[in-house]
C-alpha cells in the first residue's frame, strides 16, 4: 500500500579460511500524506579472512543512505477530515530528513598459546545528517572512532576453570552542528554553530571462575573517564558565545 516496495539481496562465498557475505537492500514508499515520500538504500559486508589456528581477522562494513520527506503537524480535526494533509510551512520548505552513513569495523583475534589470546577491534563511524523543518535547517556531521583490546588467560586451577581478562576501550566522538533560519525554501542567517567532542575510555579487569557446569562467578573492576568538550563558535557582539567548555567525569 502507498507505493511501499522493499527488496533485499545477498550473496556469499567461502572456503575453509575465508567467508564473505554481501547484502544489499532498498525500500521506497509514497506515504499517505503530502510530502511523505521515503527512500532508503543500504548494503553491508561481513567477512572472516585468513583464518588459521592462531589468527582470525573479521571485517564489517555498512553503508546507508536515506531521504524521508516530513509532513509536519496538523490539528486532530484537520487530520480526521483530511488524512493526507500536511503543514503548509513544511510544504513550502520541502521539509525532509536525509542521512548518509558509513560504518567500518575490523577485529583481529590471535592465540599466542592454548591458554593466552588477544582480541583487538577498531571501529569508525561517519554520519552526515540534514533536516529541514518549518523554520530551521540543521546540518550535522558525526564522527566516531573506537578501539577495544583485551588479553584473556584461561588456565585450570585445580578442578576450577578460570579466565583472567584485562584490557582497555576508548571512544572518541566529534560532532559538528550548524543550523540556519529557513523560510519558504530560502536559507537565512546562521542560528547555531557548535562542536561537541566527548571522549570516553576505561580500563577493565575480570576474573571468571567455573567450578560446576551451572555455576559461574565473575569478579570485575573498571575505572571510567569521560572528558567532554563543548564549543559554541557563533559570534555575538565582539566575541564568541561560550567558545569552549571542558568537563571531566
């Protein structure tokens, strides 16, 4: 109904050491209101590469692009009588929300011996988001970088199976956001210009003890740190509004 169409296709290849799965999909709909179309394209790749007794590399990649028109708000009586109606200012501004994103993750697991192993994962995410509403256009760019690494030691102590884990994880985000006045499709003056730069990282350790098949005891500890930077780069008079502020938790 309403022109809804969705398709997904996948293809995979593999052997004893390499497996790759690729998927692609698309979704479209006309919606049931004015200015209510939607279109989305997406693909992803999952791969396990160069598997050996000691080393495994896995890769994940995803791309998404979407455009959703926005109908805005109408009062309940108007919606009952005219269910396909939309807010006039949204129509004049061709209001919509658009998103384009790329995500990439690479993980490497290495077994030094039967008892000791390491797994390290690196992740990158990039998003561009644009949204036009009744009076404002917002442009946002989000960048995320993350790494996690952990060593695992798994000896038997007597008749108790144990796992000792120690590692670290960190995520850095960088957001740029600007907004503008928008009237009848015409771009106006700058309203906001902000940069957000939160960083979260922690180190962790854990001990797992398994004595019986149905009993697992876990002891863990982790100090966490969150430095947070917020920059307002919009000029006001002779200077900037709260140009930079940093907070640490």
